[in-house]
């Protein structure tokens, strides 16, 4: 295993331990609200601190972009940038709904290089290194082989905090749902992307994500033979947070169904985030 991936795995497992322990006593948690439907608990903070400490203890000069504590080190042109979501699916976690994950990605000179997504409830560890494939608990994973959207299980995330694109999203949903065998919305975008990489879903789309939700999942998918892009299939997804993913065939078919519903703000050219 690449030494930087080893550190990422160590960090993710530490965070997972903190999350699992806290899940035994949800009633004791202190929770605060960042904005409408946006909660953060002391577990998010503690898990993030453990991850950052693990990374910086070994690589003190690396840069950090983390959901709860923000940035550390050079963000303009960082040689190494770690992108961290310590607990993806906080709302699920707070409700005892066992679908959440730790997501850690490493970018080297702007290119995704290492990725870990860890599901502490099921002890499922998804990892990828650029050019080396994607793995779930040491077994190689690949995207599904289904060629038709009409045979596909599709994951998504619908708006629940920011409703700016609700109408466009619902129009996409209305068009996509009857063309598939089913749609799922479990509530952790990072884990959703890991599931695309593992072939559990054939495709996925969501609007309004942050880099820490998707960076690791994107590398997992491409290393598993899949494709990822924004709503037009272009490579702006990490910055803009609008994402379509899937095996190559289903990715193309999802883009076709989405295309008629794109408002100007949802195109690749739009500078707006989320
Ligand atoms: C959220 C989850 C969810 C997605 C949201 C994210 P958080 O992350 O990934 O599936 O729909 O947009 O913000 O806030 O629980 O880390
Ligand atoms: Ca998240
Ligand atoms: Ca989070």
C-alpha cells in the first residue's frame, strides 16, 4: 500500500472508532445547528481532529481542507492537499440510522491521488490509489456491467438544506425514476459514490455537494472503471458540487436524461457553487 494511503486508512479507522463509540450513547451528544437542517456534533469535531493529527504528525507540511475546521497550509498551489469529511451523513448518525462514513482524499498537485471511505458501522473500508485500482476490504472492486438505464439501480441525494434547485432536481427525478429499476437516497454522498465504485449502484447524481463529500468517491469510481463529471459530464464536479457518476454506459444515459432539465446555473459554465 502507498505510504500516504496507509496514513489515510489509519486516520479513517481512528475517526471510525470515535464515531462508533459515540453511536452507543447518542443521547449524551452535544449538537449544534450550522444552518437549516445542517447539524454538527462534537463527534464531527473530534473525528476531524483525530484525522488531521494523524496526517500532520507524519506529513507536517501538507495542506488540509476539512469540513469542520476549514483550511490549514497553502491552498493556492498546494503540493499535497488532504480533503476531509470526518462524518458524512451526520443527520443519519444523529438519528441512529446506520448509514454514514468517513471520507479522506489526497490531491497531489491538483490531481486526486489517494482515497479512503470508511463505513464504521459495517467495517467496510473502500480505498483507491491513482493507477492502482479500487478495493473494498482488500478485494478489488469494479463498477457494474449493466448497460441499460432500464436495468439500473440509481443513487441520489435530494435537496434538504438549500432548495434553490429543487424544481430542476424534481424534474430530473421525474424523468429518471421511471427509466430505472429503482432510486435510493441513503444519506451519505461519500458512501453512495463508494457504492457506485463497488457496483452496488449503476449510477448516481446529486446537486449541491462540497469537495469533502465527493473527492475520495471520485477517485474510487474512476479507479473502479467508472466515470464522474458534472451535470454535463465535464470535469468541474469537485469545484461545483454537481455530480453524475456511474459505469460508462449508465453515466452517458443519465447525462442524456438530465440534459433537458439544466438551468443556466446548473451548466458547467456556471460559476456558482452547489
Ligand atoms: C451530507 C451527505 C448527504 C448529502 C449532503 C451532504 P454531511 O454530508 O453527504 O448525503 O445529500 O448534501 O452535505 O453534512 O452529513 O457531512
Ligand atoms: Ca458531507
Ligand atoms: Ca460531514
